[in-house]
């Protein structure tokens, strides 16, 4: 199994009259990591279903109109109609553009890869396989089951818009690179702790894939992703006090006990910013 991105070109329409124009070009090109061709101040060859447009809204010599719409606005002075806006050009990275393309085309974004697994967002086509994965864990009282089919579809549709679309994180699916099989579901969720919205690490591995080190391999990468891409400075884990395997795992992940026996749940935390 290999992830192939559908994104081809990134078109950047910005004013070439500004004094920092060349610096901005260098910053954007560096963020692309040479993964995609970046085209500045031209829409020649643009294809709606294969490319994205980033604009500061200030280059009036190039018309972005009804049939060609900007996908990302950039800068505090931006006043256009893009669905997404970033303030700083440093935020325009290869990964960010991949996620914008996924939102635009309604396809699941690839989040990360490990040596053995691909982690990507969920989509409706995954539900049948997801139900089979959860069925292998039906005897585990610590796992919340999925809804019935129609309600789960509705829930997933809202989840894609509200979690992936707004927060740019959530629970993701884990696939074996060699076999293409769905082996788990892991990611980052929101949870209120001490009255504050915090980020929680979640993980689940199908019954026949357990005891292979999958959760450790993938969650280690998720922690790295949370720190380096999402700029999260701490992650929590909320575990039932009797779920010994999960407690052992979270200790292996270097989480520390934060609060004990809160409605039968123990809360663990890991500081990701080593300077704090």
C-alpha cells in the first residue's frame, strides 16, 4: 500500500510590489520541500481538481473570479473569499497544502507514515472495514462501540467537517503498508480537563493485530506530529482505572499520572515542549 497525493501544483498569487516579495517566495518554496511545483503570479495551466490557489488578495493584475477561486488567503490584510486563511507565510507548508487539497476534493488526507504503517483521515467508504475492526473488540468493555450505520454516517460527516476541517486533527485510520489492511484507529481528540479544552491521545488496535508494537510505533509518530506540526505542547490520555494493558502502554509512552480515579478514569499527561 502506497499513498499517492492527487495534488499537483500550488499556485501562489501575491503582490510583487512588496519589498519582501523574494523572501516570501523563498519561504514558501522551502515549506514545499520540493514535493509540489509552486507557480507564482500566473494561472497558466491551472486545473481545479488537481491544483490549489493561495492568494494575499493584493495582486489585482491577475483575476481570480467565479470559475477560478482562491483556496487559501494569506496575511492579516487578506479580505478575499477563501475558505481558509493563514496569517504567516511560514504556515504554508507541503503538509498544509495537502490538507487543503483534501478539504477541497473531499478526500481523506494522509497524516503520516511510519516504517510499516500509513495513517490517514477517515471517509465514508471506510465504514464497512471499520465495523469489522470494532467487531473484533466487541468483548472489550473499555471501548465505546460505533453507532448503527445511518447514524454513524451522519456522525462521520459532521466529524470530517468539524474536527478535520476546523482543528486539523482527530481520530485517524491506521493501515498496514504491506497488506493494505486496516489495523487500528488512533489520533488526537479534544477533551475538557479542569475546564480547559485539551488534546487527548487515543488508540485502538484490532484484536488479531495486537502485541505487534503497532500502537507504540504509530503513537510515537503521532506525538511527534502533534509537537512539530500542530504545535501542541502537551497531550493527555484518559484511561479507565482497571484497563491495565492501556495503563502499561501509556507509561511506556512516557506519560505521567495527572489525576487519579475521576469517575473511574485516571488521567495521564505528557509534556511535549521540553522548554516548559
